[in-house]
C-alpha cells in the first residue's frame, strides 16, 4: 500500500508553513470529504407502491452490520437479482439535499434511488440494496472514515456471501449495480475474491471516480489547487487513505464480466473524460461500454438520477445479459 513519497511529504510540510489560515481551512474541509455525512432514509419502496419488501441486516466480511432492503419483482419473485449499492455520502434511498442543511452543503438536490428500484422491479428483477458502513443506517467502522472502496470492499463481499448462502437468492441470476464509491469497492472486492463473483452475469458501473481527480477539481473551484500534497497530509493525519490510493484504477483489471459504465462527460466535480476513460480502458472485461451523459456539468443532479429518468439504457443492458 503506497503512502506519501519523501518528496511529496517534504512539499506538504513546506506548504503547511506558508499556507494562510483561510486556505488551510479549505484544505482540511476537502480532506473531510472522507468523513461521510450520513444521509437519512427519506423514502422507502412504499413510496412507489412496491410490495412485500423486507428489512435485512447483513454482516460485512469483517462483521460490520449493514442495513438493507430486499424488494421482490413486481408480481412476485423472479429468478433475477440486482445487487445495488450507492455513493458517498448517500444511502440506499439516495441523497436528501432537497431537505436542506446539512446535506444541501454538498448539493441542494434530491437523488432518488427508490424510483430506480421501481424500474428494476417493474422489469422483473428482484433488488437487494444496502447502506455501506458509515452511511445511512448501517454501523460505524474504521473511525467513521470512508476509504472510497479501500474498506468498503468488505461490505460488497459480505453481501455477496449472504446471497450465496441464502436458499432462494443463491439460485438467482445475479447482476451488480455498483456506483461511485460502491463501484470502487466492488472492483476491489472482485480483485480480492474473484471466486465470489464468477457467477455474476454483468455489472452497471455508474460514476466510479479517482479521489485525486475529485480533489484536483474541488480544490480548483476553491482556489487551493496548489495544495494537493497538503490534502494528502491532512488525510494521513485523519487516519485515512491518501488520494492516489482511493481509485478504481488499482482494481479495474480484475473485473472480467460485461460492464456498462456511465459517466458525466463534463462533470465539474472531477476530471472527465480523462479519469473515467482511464478506468474504462483498464477494465479487464471483453465486453464493455462507456456511456457518456452529455450537456450537463452536474454529477449529483443529473449523473446519479440519470437511470431514474432514463431507464432504457440500463434495462436494455441487463436484459441482454440476464435473460
């Protein structure tokens, strides 16, 4: 596991000597992104008329309890299961930025994952969705910090082991819907435990991202782009991973299943198309597609909500591989 080179550490310490108090506060704030703000469960499947769904508690591979929903397909259980996960700082319901502070400090918009479950269940898929550690209603772990996949892979492993041991779920065809932090975690889980995911038919992979790209874009927006090394130092001081360690690039080659990647082309909060294209090119899949969401810079409002508004692309991809 890489840490900071001596050169980067020396540069960070020099920056610490010269940075203004105001700019240092911005740098610390950027590092705090990996201390997730918990999103509330502001919707349930009942809001869209889904029935016979159940609450579950699933242990991560390290024992962390994960709160989850199992939602059967419309009209009764099918033989097809989509395991659905979420991004930081969201939860299985989505993101409640429309409810105001503190979530609106990220973005004052709603992200609705529950309507996406409605699309899936209407199309004949059962859905298993869960809150990652330190998110939603799941338990705290790792000092309340996110590894952007570097700890959360254990949750992906725990959920898949739960599916494989369940008398009903283990007999179903399985697809993954793994987005942003959840996608990073899923790639890492596949790298660590390829045997667990050999039977997965395909993966939809929206918005996976490298934290170095996030920090570069966010720091530029805040006028502190010259302090990337100091951001890493602040992350280390928190007990977190440095930016270069929090990337799907490290694990993408281990992903062999068919993948539909979805990204915002002009994403103002990252460095696309470069970062996403690099991840896509590194994927070990023989069958893969990169779908660009165009004519918007809005990652939250238009990226994560795209499937909810335009389900055709995802449903077509799943239909091809799950039937």
